[in-house]
C-alpha cells in the first residue's frame, strides 16, 4: 500500500473490526462526513453506537447531538 491515507484507513478499519472504541469512533466520523469517500449515515450510527456502548465519550456526545 503506497498511499499513507489508505494505510491509515485500513488500520482503523481493522482495529474497529476488533472492537476498539477509538477506531469505531473515528470510523463513525468518517462515515458521517457527507463529503467523504466513505459517507454512509447508517454505518456511522452503527460504529458510534458500538463505541458508545464501550463508554466512548466522543461517540456518546456525537450520538446525542446527531450524526
């Protein structure tokens, strides 16, 4: 993988798949970005909910104030 952004995204996705709350939060934010390449509001909510269930404060706040 030559593109450092792709490598970062892949690393975050892999960590999220293993349940890391910080990675789930970041992935949720990426999916929430309407201008981002991974825009998917439903997937954003799923990731943020998984992070929030683990006590991630940022995810809790994002869900409370809307995605």
